[in-house]
C-alpha cells in the first residue's frame, strides 16, 4: 500500500508539471503566460501544440474546448508523437497529414459523434464501458478519477434540452466545454496502445504498437472550428468527498435545476450543477 501511495504521488506531481503546452507551437498559436491556454489567432491552420513533457504510461493529457469559431469545417485533432518538438526545424501546418507523414505520429480528428475506432476488422465496441456514476475510468491497468475528465454544460434557460446528456455525464464531443484527452497504455509485448478519452468515455485503442521505449508527446491541433483550448490538470488519487456527493445527488434528481430546492449550502449546489 505504501508503494502504491508513493506511485500515485509521483504520478500526480508529474501530471502537474506536464499540464501545460510546449514553448514550440504552430505559427498561429498564442499561449497565455502559464502556457495552459492555447488560442489560434489567425486563419484555420498552423494551430499545432504539444505537451511540455513526454507523457508517462497511463498519464492523460486533457484539454477543454474553451472557444469555437464559426465558418470553418473540421474540429480539434489529438494524438501522440515520438518527435521531440524542440527538434522540429519547422512546426508543420497541419497534424493531419503533415505531422503524421513525418512518421512516428498518431493523430485523430475529433468528430461530432463519439470517435470509437474499429480495430483489426472488429466492430466498433458497444457504448460506454462502465456506468457514468462510477468514480473511476479504468483502462487496462490505468485508473483515473472520472469526474475531472467530464465536460460540463451550464444549466440555463434551455437546460432541459441537455438533461439526458447531463444525466449520462457527456457533452457532444466538439462542443464548447467538452474535455478530450489522450494517453497510452503499455502492452505485454513491450509496445503501447493509444487511447482517446472524450468526456470521461474511453474510445478504445485508436492506435496500436506504439514504440513505448521512446518519449511520446501529446499532440493537440487547434484546428478550424476549434478556436481555443485549455489544459486541465488531472489528479491521480481518490475522488474528494465533494465529488462523491455530487455523483450521488446527480444520480437521484430528475432535472438539474431541482438542485436549487435541496437543503444544501449554495457552493455545493453550484458545484453539483457543474457551474
């Protein structure tokens, strides 16, 4: 148990360090001072970004879509690359196909539907593995608190339209406030499988046989209709009591605005409504 605690603490510290973008990025990208927010300031391309550090096995690089831009076709693209961003003479204009064509890069476009990928001729897997109320997302040996991974819609005048999505803990993949992450899981043959996570749901292995012996950086392409994204730190530990309370409350209410009628402190009501 002591070794497990040490491993979790080490992963948490590494995740906090890596939860920002690399200084090397596309020509149209502007980073904020903390390098946790990337905004494409011109055109629809040259929006390529990378994680500050290579990812550890099982470490998720998670971003939230903060701004959208109308008038463009296409959405966010995410993946992994074995290229050190510092070694790039020129940052490619596109992740697809430019960076992928350089080899040792695996990138997928996020679409309006959930990006479940069929592998080796298999049919796409059935819907979400596990219940949305389960506090952890399990991917092979990786165990991640689910609550942080889930994008939240704000309640409002038309919130009833989104309530089915709210009860299932999902937003449309390309919506504002949607959260999208990428990680890799080690395999018995010494390679790795890449997984894309959309609002707490594992899309399954979207690429197999990655070279796990090489450093792998997250790739985030702020492309087309995606205008701005923000890195979300993920704590690898146990869910807080506040989070567990929220899961229980959500499970039993009919409509999110019914939370207002509960005898709860205002901050907890706000937290439970995903504000």
